C-alpha cells in the first residue's frame, strides 16, 4: 500500500502540489486526471524520485521512504515515460536486462530468462534483437513497460500512456494495464483521457491547478 | 633513373613519415580521453571549473597552432620550462587538440536528452553506469564524423612541427629537394600524406559503419 501524507511541491516558490493526501491499496489502479498544468506529471516525478518534495512523506506498506534518496533494491517505483525513453544504442533485450544485471546483479542468463517471459507476455516475441528505432510506438511502449517490470517494482507508474499512440491502440494499453492488475501489480496512471481512466481505474484522482494566492 | 632516385630517398622519407605517425598517434590517443574529461568539466556544476576550462578552450581555438608550438618550444624556456623538440611538439599538439575535441564532445553530450538520464535514474543505474552504457555510446556516435575531420586535419597539421626543427615527413622531403634540386621528393611526400589520410578515412568509415546499426 502506498500512502502520500501532506505532500507539497513548489517550483520557484510557486505551489504545484499542496498538502496532498492519498492512499493506493495494493493491486489497485489509481488514475490521475486533470487539465494541463495541474501538476500530474510533477506528482508522478515526485513519487518516482525525479523531483524532491518540499514537505510531506511517502509510505510504502506503512514504512516511510524517500523516493528521491532511496536506492535500495526494495520498495521501488517503476516508470513508463510519456515518450518511453528507451536507450537507442541498445537492443530490446539489452534495454530490458541492463538494470537487472547492473543493479540487481542478476546473471545474464537469469536476466534474459525473466526478460523473455515478459517479452512473450507483452507480445514482443521476435523483437529481442531489434533496436528501438525499428519498433512502432506501441511496441516501444511495451518494451518500456517490460523494462520497468524487469526491476520488480512494487508500483508501476505511467505518464499519459495513450497520448503518443494511435487511438486504436488505446484498447491494447487498457488490456495490458488490466492484465498487470490481474497479476497484482499496483499501478498509477496519469491521463487526460477521462473514458480511458474510467475503464481502468479503481480510484480516480482529479487534480486542478492551484491558483496563485 | 627516377626510380633509382626515388628508392634512394625513400628511407629518409619513411623515417620522416614515422615521426609524423608518432605525433599523430600520441596526440590522438591522449587528446580524445582528455577531451572527454574537459567536456564533462565544461558542463560541471562548479562555476570556476567551467570558467577556467572555457578560457582554455577559447585560447587554444582562438590562436594558431603554429604560434602555440613556437611558444612551447621557444617561449617557455624563458621561464625555465624546457622541452625536448619531440616532447614540445607532442605537448603543444595535445594541448591544442584536446580543446577541439572537448568542444566536439561538449556538443555531443548536450545532444543527449535529459529523459535518458531520468529513465536511467528510475532504473537505478549509477551515474557512472549511465555514462558508460547509455550516454557515451550515443555521444560517440554523434561525434564520430567531427572527430574524423579533426583526425584528418591532425595528419596535415603535424607538418607544422617543421618549424621547431623536428624531422618529420615534410622536412625530410624538403631536405632532399634542396639538396638534389628536384621536385620529386615533394611529390612523394604528397603521395605519402595522401596514403595516410586515405587509411585514416577508411578506418573512420569502418567506425561509422559500426555505429550505423542503430539510430
Ligand atoms: N522543472 C520545473 N520548473 C519549474 N516549473 C515547473 C517545472 N516542471 C513543471 N513546472 C510547472 O508545474 C506545473 C505543473 O506541471 P506538470 O507538468 O506537472 O503538469 P501536468 O498536469 O502534467 O500537465 P500536462 O497535462 O500538460 O502534462 C506547470 O505550471 C509547470 O509549468
Ligand atoms: Mg504531464
């Protein structure tokens, strides 16, 4: 279970997130919706340790943790970026196994076996030796998901998972997210798309831009 | 007759060419890593480091290599820093080329999107792992063509050591020409330079091909 307690985030004195409280139970899907500039991406970046919060705390299974500092092997939050940010110099397989090998110290065989399972599960079989430029948008996204999953995250976050894709791929993303839910993955999805949010989420969080006082 | 003569002067041209190759080799092998380090320093968070390195790059790129060469060999002894001819040449070339390479690498590093560092960070790679596995390979691919140009320039620039009396290829040709009053040595020198640049061009193309498997 992930809890946010009184999270506040400012940029240059401007408050973007103000005293936010939130609980995401294990295995559930939280959708964060709201207009542009409301701070959805900022919230996700705070959770994943890319931005430092100004006050408040994160708890995972009751224990306080600081995603900005935390580099333990446990308690991790995976992120699927809006533009995927695959590593162009590495093959699909290498993109996925790099961190498990270098950070989790898995052997190459071990990392590849686990990667292959996920590759097959997300319908990427046969793409292992391709480079990112040879993939379609949907395939890139699935590689990004597999890459995040290979680090065994407790929570997987997505920023606008439908925005860079053709509209007819929306359903595929829904299916993937729901199938991960079936395997008990806790997920947080930032989106503009209300009907998409309604289709997948257990809980919908609406955020509004904070007016400067 | 002409073939005989060519055969006669070839050994001295070859030993001159060997000097050229040595200067080329040492400059390249030292300036490229140094250039990478300086380029990282140019992007340092510590402002004084940036200023010093910017000044250095500005100085090296803004003045002729010939001047720097003369300065190192004839100027520095005034303040009791004395180099052998060969060391002076290598030192001046490294100083000069490191600045050019640093500027090229700085551009390369700048071209890597912040998102690459962030995605590496959420995958919990360390800074060094990120550099080594993700950033540097991409930077190298970007800079190979410009590094290639500089490499070809270096082969030709190496003839400047002539001015401090080092026996390189050009000097060997020049000596033979004034002694024997014939143009042939200079033609041969030209051909040897062409051969060297051709080999360098070929190797560079191979490197570019190696990096063409991804975009
Ligand atoms: N690094 C930063 N420095 C200063 N201000 C920032 C920074 N990042 C974001 N902001 C500001 O914070 C606010 C929220 O931005 P954020 O990207 O979180 O919005 P969003 O809800 O994700 O919007 P969108 O739906 O357009 O993606 C914006 O006003 C933005 O200008
Ligand atoms: Mg956003």
